[in-house]
C-alpha cells in the first residue's frame, strides 16, 4: 500500500507493511531515518516501528560524522523502542544492537564480523556498519529510544568515498556477490527480539557475554581521545555502564564512556 505520510518531510510516497510483527515504514529518500523515527515517536507511534529508506541525504553517525550510502545499496533503518528498563541501562542498547548486527551478518552471509567498541561493525578490520542511538527522557523515565543503523550491503569499491576506501567495506565486496537486504532485515528482527528479551531478563551479564563473544577490541592496544587529551593502554573489559575499561600505561584502570571519547588501535 502506498500513501503520503506526515512523517516524510519530502512528501514522497512510501510503503507501509508488517514484517515479523514490526510495522515497517519504507521511504524512497529521507534526510535521516532517525529524524523521522523521532517524529513518529513524538506522535505516539508504537514500539517496534521501523523506518527504512533507500537513501538518506543527511545520514549521521556517532559524534555527528556523516554516513553516506548510495540509493538501494545499503540497509538503512531506525527502530523505535519504548523500553521498560532502568535509565542507567539505556546506553547498553547500543552495544546490544551491535551484537544483533554482528550475528545477523554471520547468519545471513556466513561472513565473520566483529564489534569495535562501542558500535562499529568490522569485517577484516574495515567498517561495514555504524550504529547511532538517540534517547528522550522525562524526569527519570525513558520516553523513547531510537536505534539507527546503516549496513553497507551491495556497495562496489567505486561507491566508497575517497577518504573511506581504506577503512570501509561492504558485504558484497567481502563475499564477491550481492546480498539480499530483505533477508538481512528479517534476520535482524529475529535476532533483535531474541537478544532484547535475554537482556531484559538477565541484564548486563547477558549483554557482556554476547558482546565479548563478538568483539575485536578487548586485549588490543588502544588510544582513547577525550577532548584534547589522549591516553594509551590495553582494552580489558566492558563495564556495567557499557563503558570500555582500559589499563593505562601506568597500570591503573580507567573507564571510558562512548559519548565522551573516540577510539583507535595503537601500534
């Protein structure tokens, strides 16, 4: 079914359909799926609604970095959540999403991927997916959480921006053939429902186990940059706050939160 939507700032037609119990709102082009999902949240849309688009004109990553993907070549979506969990656990939903994406890629393609803390998905040390979570709170209550992600699915090398050719990849580049985006979407929904329920029931221990099993950060020498200051050390653990625990060169342990720092490997 096609119609116009109050959530589409360009007023272009889009499709609405149900998939595995989720309401899917599919657009031809948007500025950002996160922005539209946020409008839907404020208008009372149900939990689990998913906004998708063939392309975005202003896709965003963490720390306001731009996210570019040619039309129809990626899986670009945002999911609306209204989680009944303690506010302190909200940042961990980003880490949980990374687990879901890594598992989804492995199940659908057989390709092993890993999580670079906090939320980049890498294949052969190159980024294939980024995740951006945005939340709204009222007093000490969560109003909604928007989980946005962009997976490079069928991009050719020519589609990668010049400054990303050495650091980014796509599923098709790694596999040598195209991958079905609808299969990825279906598996993402299945894996999300499974792991979210596990997280709600068992909390941080569940997340920590799954995240550690998929990560490529722990045990590595890292440089953590916070403002103008940089620290060097070895990534050791994932804290209960979802932070990265690093043993610094002086032997002390320091916890870093994702919203405060950027991370890169040290030689």
